[in-house]
C-alpha cells in the first residue's frame, strides 16, 4: 500500500493542495530490464483548491538503489489542473537486478517540492525478484516467454534425442519446423520432443501455492536435466523451449494450480504466447490446429508410442 506524506502549505497567501497520482509496477526482475518493461506506467500532479504554485520539482528515488534517480521540473501549477508527465522513462540498474539470488523488499519514493519546500511525498512498496524468478500473471504475464530458453545447452541434447527417436520409428529425422506445410509433420516433431523429455525421467516438484498468480523461481533447462526435477511450469517452459528451437510455435497455458504447454500445428499464432487462467477450456476443447499437452505426464508416464513409418499420424486438424 502506498504511503502519502503531505506537509502543510506555507503560511500567507492562497496555496493549492497538491497530490501525486502514480501507477507503478509492484514487482521487478532482471527480465523486466531485458525486455524494457515500463516501471512507471503513469504519473500526474493533481492541483486542487485555489491559487497558483511555481518552480515545482518531482524527484524519483528507490531503496535499495535498483533504479537511477530522476527529476522532473514543472514550471507552473494552477488550481484545478491535472498535469500528466509524458517522460516516464526510468532506468533500472541492470547490475543490481542481475545479482539478486533471492527476492527483496524495496520502496520507491516520489517527492514533490515547491522551491525548497517539500509538499508531498509518496512511498510505494515493491518486490525485487531474484534473477530466475517470474512474478506471476498479476504483474508479469507478458514476461513469461522470457523464461523460454531455446539456446540453453540442454535443449540441444533434447533435440538430438528427438531426432534419434524419429529415425528409430522410420520417420525423417530432420527437425524442420513447418517447412513441410503438414500438420502431421508438426505433430510428429512435437511428439518426438515430448518423448525425448520423457526420457529424462524428470521427477515432479510441487510448485508454490498460487504460483500462477504470485510466480515462482524457474529452473533453467540445464538445471532440470541435471537434477531431473521440475514443477509443471518448469517442464512446460522446457517443452516450449524445445518446440521453439525446432521452429514450431509454442503456447504456455496457465490455470489455477497448474501449467501446461502446447503447439500450433500450422505456422501461425492466434493468441498470446502465455494464456491466463481462463484458458483451461482450450485444453478441454482445443482450437483447430492447437495441440495442448500437460507436461506433468512426462514425469509420470513413459514416452508416447510413435506411429510407424507409412501410417498417418493422428494429429488434430
């Protein structure tokens, strides 16, 4: 909850009441910096009552210093005005955010002064997340794709295994994405990747409560493969990384207490890369060309059986 500290206007003469109206993201991570996610969504100075004030400054600072201080100058404020600030670019300290291994509490302060007199101060608590932590759909739905890592070395090993499995069952071993134009071929590639991940014998790890809303730390593909341990979100992002690496378009489904991955069987997309909690109906009744797959089954069941060469893959259309 934001805390507003308001000082009385100087005695003598009419002086309007001042207020800071700001919308600030409640959590930050290194991925916020990497993807240029705006920290300051909006900020305006509200001037009410009667009178005029001049020579105003608004200062932005943080504790700990995870962003660069910034100052705005407002020459004149007239009672009844609401003055939005257009320049909302704020620089995050990439080195500080990249060095966070655990989450921290932070605070952002906005201080409005008239001349040398502080008139209003607004303090806003924020969460500073670990470098490998995703903040959930409430604040960071758009950042989930940043945790899909197709260039991780462990993904290359999964793709080699997938190619071998295709060849073993009499199919072309090339990982050719949508080049064939065939949904059945895309289905085979996705099935081969699924089988290769199942071959890692990953053990299921219980995710934090309400992780889809509040977030969780995300294991890298190499960590999952090395430790053979992952949550549903970890394995879903691993599956998405491998799909992306072969040129297929993955989708991550998020719903209450669970996550899953899917793939478009044609070279197109119809929705965001991450679908929110209401997307459960996709898993029950997939859109044409969208194949959802709950990846926790790779942690429980054996690899799927491939169609032998010369038979039609049973891919949905």
